[in-house]
C-alpha cells in the first residue's frame, strides 16, 4: 500500500482526535447538549480510524512481502526455496487474515455494545441536561465552524483518494470526518438559535443525534449477523464490517443521488441518468432545495391563531411592543427566528385529573362498582378518621402516644381551569401547567388528612369540592399563575379496589346494625304507647263498670222503694200491671197474629216460617196494620 495513503489515514486519525478533544472543551464551555452528543461521534470515529490505520499497516506489510517473494522467485535457487509450506512463506498475509477473521468481528461487536450503551445513557441524561448558555454562543459557534471546515476539507480529500485509487481502508475515516463536519454544522445551528433566544432547538438536535447513534449501532449489529451467515468466496473483496453505510450516506449525501441514478438505469433498461431532464435536475437540485427552504422560511411570516387561542409574539426573545398578544385570526410577522409566536388556549376550558389516569375504554361503562377499577390507574391517598382505639379518659398516656387513625381512599377529581392572564401563564413559570397540577395535588392531600372518611364519602362531598376549589385558586393566585379555577369535582370517592369487598362487608354490617337499632326503636315506640293506652283503657273501663254497678244498684234500690209504695196502694192492680209488663217483655221478640172475628167458618192458613226481612212477605202488609 502507498505510504501516502497511510499518512492520510494517520492525519485523519490525528484530526479526529484533536477536533474531538477541542469539541468536548467547547461543549463544556457552551453547555450545549447537542455538542456533547456530537463528541461521541468523533470519539467513535477515532476508534474506527485507528483500526483502519492499523489494518492499512498490515496490508502494506502484506504487499511488501509479496514484492519480496516475487524478487526471490527470480533467483537461481527459487525452486528449492519455495518447496516449503506456503504458510511459512507468507507470515504477513497470515497475520492479516487472522486479524480480519477474529479481531475485526470482535471489534465490531465491541463497537456495537459501546454505541448502544452510550446511546442509552445519553437518552436518560438528556431530560436532566442543563440548558445551553446563550451568552457563550458566539465563541462556541466560531470554533465549531472552524472544526466543521477542517473536517470537511480533510474528509472530502480522503474520500476522493479512497474512491479514485480504490483505497477502501481509507473510506471509514473519511466518512467519520465528513459526519463530524455535519455534526459541527448542526451544533452551530443550535448555537445560533440560542443566541437568538430560542433554547429548545439544542435538546431537539441532541435527541436526533441520539437516534442516529442508535441506528448506527443497529446497523453494525445487523451487518455482523449477516457476515456470520455470508457465503465465503475465495478472492472476493468484502466490505469492512466496521464501515457504516449510514455514516457514509450522512457524510456524503451526494452518493444517494448516484445510487438512485444507477437504480433507475437498471429499472428502466436505458440510461435515465444521461437524459437532459435528469442532468438538469442533478445540476439544479441544490437550487431547488434552497428555493423550497426559502419558501418554507418565508411561510413563517404568516401565522393563524385559532378562535379558542391567544398567542404571544416575541422578537429576539422579548415581547413586541404594541402587539404582545395576538387575537384569533391571520397575522403577519418577521420570519423565524426573528419573530416567534407562542399560542395558548386561553378561551378554552382545560382539564387535568387528580388521583387517576383516565381510560377512554372504561369511561364507556355505565355501572361503576367499587370492586372493579374505573380508570387506567388510580392512586391511593391518606384520609383522616374519627375512630380511636384507645380512650383518653381510660388511659390518657396511651391516647397521647397513639398515632392519628388514617385510612386509604381513592379519589377521582377532575379540575377545570381557564387561562386568565396570558403573560403570567407564560412568563412567570417555565412549566405552569405542571406547577398548577402539583399545587392542586398538594392541596388535595392536605385537605384529605383533615377530614373524616365517612363525612367526605357522604354528606361532605359538595362542601369538600367547594373548599378544594377555593384552596387551589388561592395557591394559584399566590404563585401568580394567571389562571381561574372553574370547577373541582369529586366524581368518584371510594376505598381502594383491593379492599373494596371487605369495606362493603363492613358497611353492610353497619347498615344491618343500624337497621336492627331502628327496628328496636320502632318496636319500643309502638309497644310503650300501646301499653299505656291499654292500661288507661282498662282503668277507665274499671271505673266505668264500678260507676255502672253502683248507679244500677242505687237505681234498683230506689225502684224497689217506689214499687213497694205502689203495691201497698193497690196490690191487685200492681200485680196485674207487673204481669202484663213481663208478658210484653217476653213476647216482644215474637211475631204475633191477631184474629178478630169468632163467628166465621173461614179456614186460615198461616206460614209460620220466619222471614228475614218484612218486605219479603208474599202478601204486603198495609201501613198501620201490623
């Protein structure tokens, strides 16, 4: 192998190492997450380029060995010299083959684990990464532009040498240099965005780079698996295992156009790439892409605000004087990133939930039971209880040491609110919605530990909802969130699902106990007045009977005295009158028939059957003749 190619490989290795160290220092200085992730690509490039340089050295030794053997074959004693085994004559070739067979797959596997592990660690670290420092962006973007230019020049030169002279071992280092140039440009874009006040682009680019790193690791694993089952053909030149096609595509996107042209030529059966339209498209593709990007950039001058929204207009990160809030409709502004619009749903009632995670499927159920989960996830909260196990009067010391009795309760509380002050909502806090949810959760927890479980599950529910609404609104006003709490509902309060059957058993026992108590009270309320009334009735009856007996006896005594005087006055008349009165009394219930004439021979038939009613007689009796 040409020594110049080896020198180029060493230069690429040194360049990647120096740029990687310098980029790490810049990333630490500028506190840029995308720059820190980009350093990983440069570090991977250093490892791959170092391996390719070592492989270049092995290939050069093999080539030198082949030349020396060719010279020895021309000598007079070449036949005796080459009679030994071929393996002893080509030690450099044997070393290169063993290196390709064992070390390169092992290095590729190690590279996969390294890339996958770093990707996972960076993905977990990014949510907690510090924001980029805009005041340090100027120096950072200047140095990263210099690194991008250096990597581009060296990578482009190495890629050209590798393509023209067929030096495939030079290609991995060139690809990583070109990829380092692209990464440096992306970091510059993030630094420029931060300098204009837009800090969100840096973590977004960092996550994109993490995804690319994960794809490269996946590609290395797939390539290694395919290499294991690939058929070996003697003399066939294989692709390097550690050379990533994805990195080559990202570093040299122009190769994608060439590959597409070759695919079109093969598909249509003629040279599509030689037509005037394709050549024009290939030449003007950059301008077409730039024109589309320009149109896309100019489209950011028009913004449409929905009817339920209001938006904040910022220019270089500061509210625009005269028009800080955009009302619903179409508005014009300076293109991004000069002017930026942040819409918020200020005319819409927004909702968040405390104590549960909604489940759209389970919300369709009409019957809600304590023993079945209602939502995707429910959280148990502590609630106070009035029941005490130790009586303070019986044992004051034990009552003082006893913990406050508590219970677990599942609450489903939807909280609805509306943004009242857009400036306070956006500028006073970074995550206002999350802060409002945390404040509401804190107030719910504080309230529940101060109320009785039986009270809040029964008559105190509406009172609890009103109190929670007032408390949440007060905390929101204290923190200047700029919101108005519209509604706080306690739509579901029940014991945890796991203990709901036992709780229902306890409630059932309490209800049965109360039913028995009320039944006993009803029986008491019925029997006691009834007994009093019966006693009063018996006493009154006894008094009445006594009065009747005494009065009757007195009357009979007085009547006897009068009868005695009447008997002494006229005994016969008295006896006859008494007899008739007795006869009248005795015969009064019987029906009597009086037959007047005695000198007739008429036969009188009398029906002596008793009639139930006088009007049912066969012969009506005239009035006055009974």
